[in-house]
């Protein structure tokens, strides 16, 4: 493993986090393949010019995030060097997009609420009045959490979205229950930020981890908005590609 070793002591970012980010970067760049054993702590400590406790903190964070795996009596290994690809196109369906990359995907309802929309949400949904239904969800791939989302819907269009999503784990299936047979992606804005406390907990990340944020509007086949969503992807596990999806 070759790292740039550019550790900035007064950057405001913990040294262990900087080391973890550099190791993660080496893995993402293909410098370390899946299954490769990590160098001993003392070697890493020398390489980064830090003490072994700092190295342990970096390794522990990457292990918690699933980037590394620890095997008792054998050492620590690169768990999965390959990210999943989430391709955003006109028809963006979570399970279909990942169907060729993982064995199983699952959507879980984390929470829900009926509320007055903010100006931002009302504009995105094209609403002049009424309430919205908000649902918080998490998606897993082969049992590993990879994304969390907050979605808003016009309550008059999908009054039973909470129950229907809870039963199916799928917005597409819940839409069909409400008579919305198909829908398209109107717009997507991609950004990135540090994961907040909720995302850290649900995505099993360590403090300082980065999430990719996709802010999207979906419309029915007549062009009327049906969903406004903000999805956070664990940046260590997912990459986002823009282009048409095959269905």
C-alpha cells in the first residue's frame, strides 16, 4: 500500500480520520484488492508518523464501516474494494438498478409523519395547499445498509403511502396501490456532506464519514410531481452514475 501520507495536524480533521480517508482512497483507487491483508500496526504507524493508538482508531473506523474486516488470529483484511454503482436515469428504481450487482435488496420504513410542507417541498411537488406525508427509509444490499432517504408526497395523491410502503418496502409498489402505475425522474441534484447523527447510526458509519446526497423529483406519466426525495448514500459503498437505465 502506498499512501500520500499528507497528514495535517491543525486542519480540524482528526488525524485518525485523515489516515482512514487515505487508506480508503488507496482501496478505491485499486491499490489494494479485496482480501489483501493490511500491514501490521507498527508499519502503518511508521508510514504515517503517528502512534499505534491512532492507527488502531483508523482501522477500527474502517472496520465498522465495512471497508475492512478483522479475523481473529489472522489480522485485518480489505473487505470489499468494489463499490456498488447506482445509475440515475429517466426510470430510477432501486431494486432494478442493483439487481445485477447484489443478491438481495430491501427497503425498510424508519419513520413517518403528516405535516405542512415547507415552501421548498410545496414548490417541488407543485402544491398550492394541503399536507404532505413524509417517510424516512433505509435500503440494504445483501444485508448491508447503503442508503437512507427522506421522501415527501402530496397526501391527497397517496393517502396510504405509509402503510403501503411498510408492507412492500417499495415506493414503486406503494404508488401502484394508489393508482400511479408508472413514474419518471424529472430532476436529480447530486451533492456531498458529512453524515449526520441519524445517517451515522442507520448506515453504520463512523464520525466524519461522507455521504453522497441525491435530491430528486419524480413525476407521473402526465408530468405531475409525485415525490420529492433526498437520498443519502454511503460514499464508501456506492458510486453514482448518470445515464439511462435499462428496464
